[in-house]
C-alpha cells in the first residue's frame, strides 16, 4: 500500500523534505513508517496525524492515508517564545 | 452569512470582521482575544527584539481542530451562541494580530470571557500551526510545550 | 498617537480602532469586550423585543470615571500596559456595539482577561451613562442596581 | 452663592427640567439643595456628583459648583435590562 507523508516547520527543516509517497507492507503502523522513513527524527518530540486526526505510534495505516508529522504547536501568540531550538 | 467561523488566511485580520461573524440578534456580549506580534520581549537577559514572524499551518487539519474547539466550548458553556477563530499564515509584522478569537453570549456573565480564554489555551495545544521567529541575525521554528498524550516519540505510550 | 483612550462618541464604534489605540510594541495579548444591542431577550414570559437604545451621559464625568477605571486596573494588574474604554451616546440599533473595552498586556496570562472583566463591572457601577430602551409601543429609562455607598436618598449614610 | 443643578435620564424626566441655576445660602449642603429644589425626588434612589466627583448628602457646596443628580447607571450592555420603572 501507499501512504502520503507530510512534514511541517522544524521537522520539515530537519528531515530536508516536505512531502513524499511511501510504499509500505499491509498492516504497517505509524511506528513502522517512522522507523522506515525518518529514523533520524525519532529522538525528537512530535505528534502524528493520520487523515487530519491525531494518531498514535501503533495506529494501523491503510492505503491512501495521509500521515502528517507535527512539531509541538506554537500558533497563537502572546506567550513567551524561546530562542534557539528546544531540547 | 457566508463567512467562515474557523479560518486560516494570508490576509490581515480584522476585529470588526470577526465581531460581525459572531454577532447575533440575541447576544449582548462578545469577548475577542487578539494575539499580536511583540516586537520586544522582556527576558532575564534584557529585552529581546523580534523583526517579524512567519506562520506555517497544516491548513485543513488546523481548521478542523479550530471547529472542534468551538464544539468543546458549546459543550462546556451551553449559553455560548457564537464562536469564531481566525489565524494568520505567512509573514506577520510587529503589532499585527496573528490570531483572533471571538465568543458571543446573550449576557456578559454567560461564559464569553471564560470560553475565549479556554479557546486560546486549546489552540496552543491541538491546532497544528507553527511560528518561525525572525530577528536581525537569525530565525528559528518555535516549538510549543510537549503534550504528553500526543507525543509519539516514545514507543510505549498509552493509547488516547 | 492622538486618539483618546477614554471617550464617549456619537459615532459607530470600531474594534479595529480600539485595538490600534491600545496596541504596543511590547504587548502580545489584547482582550476586547463588546457590549452589543440585543434585539431579543429571553425572559420568564417568553422573548422580549427591543427596537433600539438611546444612551445619555454626563460626558465630562463619564470620561473622568472611565480614566479612573484605567488607573484602578493598572494598580491591580501592574503588567497591564494599555486600557481603552469607548462608549456610544445617542441612538444605537440592534447588534451595534454600545461599549468597547480593550486591555493589552505583554502575555495573555498577565491579566488582560481579568482586567477587561473588571472594567465592564466597574463601568456599570460608577460611569454616569444611562440607556433608554425603546420598543414597539413604549420607552423607558433603565436604571441599574443601586450602589448603596453612592445613594443619597437616605440622610444618615456613612461617608465614603 | 449660586450653584448649577443638572439632571439626567429618568431624573430629568421626572423633574421636568434638565439644568438650572439655584441660589443658596452660604454653607448649604447637597441635602439642603435637594430639599429646596427637588423635594419630590427624595423618595428615589440616585447619586450626586459635585464638580464631577461623587458626593454625599452632607457635602458642603461652594459658589460656582456644578451639582449633578445621577440615576443608578445603566451604561454598557449585555446584562438583562428591566422593563418598567424600577421600584
């Protein structure tokens, strides 16, 4: 099956790509996708959405799913923002 | 009224516009929160200057999550009649509003203040929008605080 | 910036205008309360319709008392950087804002929500403005709740 | 001495006048002015301002003062308003 992988903001920058179609075996999970395609990101804090809903590492994927990797959100304004990359 | 209640836009935000989006015949109180770009932030090391911000969003999911915040508000404050959340994407200059949240109720004691406050807190938890801070000699994508129940970085997490 | 922060006016009120009046380089959060004219009010006897309101004020004292509320806010919430209160006089139609109160702080946790709420409560206690409610077959000057420490109707009151 | 008396909203309506100059003996108080000029209003709840500051019944007046009679304020909006004159 094929799924579409999309990355945003600092994750996009760290991974060096924005969007990609990935072929995976049937019954692959979010975790399988991450280990196969972005193992270098696994030390970071981020969230995953499958088809625009938050998902977990063991969420099972299906053909045609859109999987988004989301850094901790920083929208809005009016809160102290930090300089430098978060640990 | 065709204006969307939950919207990401590259255009400047208007407080008069959002007031019109939530105004209703049976409402007498509207609270609006505006998050604006600070040009100067006090820190332990003195003031820190910002030149401008750039916002990036996962647009369809962000609008869906903003609508979900509206649903959560109507569940918690049943007297709330109108909720709108508008957020900028792209470049935002100093003092420009980057987010507007308006909540309308029949009377001012019917939850408009509390619901508006709730919405900005929730927005910073679940709405996929990120800001890049730009200053004289650098830029950085800012990441918000970690939401443990959403973090997938550890394999053995509890399901939500 | 020459715009007044505390003003009574016969002209329509604008939320964009009051945001500009309080926006500052070092502020990132602005809360605005808008009181708007309800066309319909739920009562025990069913809905009551209003056609329009007329506001009358003791203008110089009202502007002085609104500035006093600003002083009270800065005393109670020292992080507040900007306060503006604008109020209509004359005729106001359904859904029009009759009062706008905006409070700006560096961050959203610095008291902007609480101070804005405080301002509308205080306005209804000490700012000499009155509304006349007009409906299909009548009109009445509405009087607010009695503030016992201000009432002069009983001779033996305690001095303030 | 002379003071200026000003009435607003429902008090103006009930008294039948808006503004008037009143002659009073020296050392007259707000209470003296009320009993002399608007005894019919004394059953109502209202406030008094002298020169735009809230005053009390025993506040002593001076030549040239502006004395305003203020019904309980009802500015703002967004609160249940009542139909009919308040008791």
